[in-house]
C-alpha cells in the first residue's frame, strides 16, 4: 500500500505566492497516489475548514487516516502555538479545548487516529536553540549532549504530569469518537515524551485508547545530535500503528527514500508489518518534488 500524505506541504505555503486551494491540495494527493491523507495541525482555520469540506465532498476517494492535535489556530505571525503541557493554565486550557475539537472531528470524519503533540519541557526550552546551533557548527560533542539531556530529564516531571492529565481527558473523548490517540516522538530533545516518558504515560493510562506514533526522520535527528539513539526510539515505538516515514540527513527531513542517510530498510524491520506509513515532507520540497518522493515509495 502506498503511504498516506500529510498536508504539511500546503501548510508551509499558506499566505505566500505558492498558496494552494483545498481542491489543489487534494489534486496533489491524487497525483501522488496517496492511500490517505493526514491533516497536519499547522493548517490555519481559513484553509483547514474548506479542505475538510472538500474531503467530505469526495467521500472515500481520499480517506483521512489521521488528524493532528491540538489543531489549527489563528495565530499572530511568530506567536507560539498553545501547548497541552504549558505551565500557563490558560494556554494549556486553550490547547486542550482545541485538541478536543480535533478528537470529535476525527469521529465525524471516521479518521482512526488523532496524533497528539504534547509540548516541550519549558524550563529548558532555551537550551534547544543553543544545542541546535552548536550541532550545525559541528560543536555539539557527546558529553555536552549527555549533560543537556540530564538537565532536561531532571526538569521534566511537571511537564509529564501535565501530559498525563491532558491525555486522560482526551482519551475519554476518543472513546466516544471511536478514535485512538497517538503520541509522536519529537524532533527536539526537549519535546515530550522521551522513550522513558512514553513508557510512563502508557503505564499510567493503561486501558485507554492510546498508542505511540513513530517519526523516523525525527528519530534520526535526535540520534545524530547525540540525545536519543535511534535504536532506543525504534524499540519504544515498536508497536506504533502509524509511522511518519521518509529519509533524512540531520535536520533535513523527511525526504524521498534514498535522498538521505537513514537506513530505512533496517528501521522497517523494527516496525510492525501492519503499521501504516505516512510521508510528511520537508518544508523545502517543491510540490512536484513531493509527488516525485511519493513515487519513490512505490518503486
């Protein structure tokens, strides 16, 4: 089966000269022969709502495999997207309300999965920028990465507690909607959850409709930066029913298979045979390159 295609290729073009209409987004998915679509959370409401209407109008022609949450928001340029794990109660509540809307929408669209973005460890958020800049200059050594990860883990307890509360509330809504919540590994080492935190969340919410969602390009980045080995992420997310799939080279990903340095064949051996794959293309790819990348999945 061909992978699903994330609408992130349209999100990165919102408000610019290359902005795509809902019909054009669907046409790109059709050209790419995507098996389904993933509605990414960066779509603005002005585009998201008409796109959902277009997909509903087309029925089963292009089913929705997953919806990202918290979901679309009308933000000022440069404004921070509300996070479920925010220390500010108003921000966390706004994120939870938006995520609940997405879970209900998944039920309406018969989308089986809701991919939940939890947030980051706020007390060490500024460390990410330094770590990224050092990595790009080739100055982030293993010892520095290890120390940063230790500081992050020591500061994460309150954030993980907030994630548990948010997921507990979302899980009750997901049961009513007939959807499964998926928690995805992040690109930044400060993102929640880490593999260990994922184990804790699953233990505390045992019995809830909650599973992991893997992102191989994100796992590659945290691996090459020296924070979390790829093998550890693959092991923690081994039963994920959905994987964001594609090649990568450092922070550039996801790319078409063979365009980066990730051992995708080796990674695939760690993923369940029944897992669905979705391509969430790198923002630097042109639309025609997105279609070409999807063709490489089928070759």
